[in-house]
C-alpha cells in the first residue's frame, strides 16, 4: 500500500494539469471550426 501512496506522491500534478490545459486549448480551435461547418456558418 505504501508503494501506491509513494507513486501518487511522486507524480507531478502541475505538469499533468498544464499538458491537459494545452491539449484542451489546441482542441478548442478545430472544435469551433467543426461546429461552424456543422451549423453552416451560423453560431
């Protein structure tokens, strides 16, 4: 059980959060374009 707690303690949560944030930002652009195309350019 200590090994699991130690592993979770060593994870760099800030780095993971930053990577997830960057991924969401990068996906937001194509998502907006897809919604515009799906609605024929009408938001």
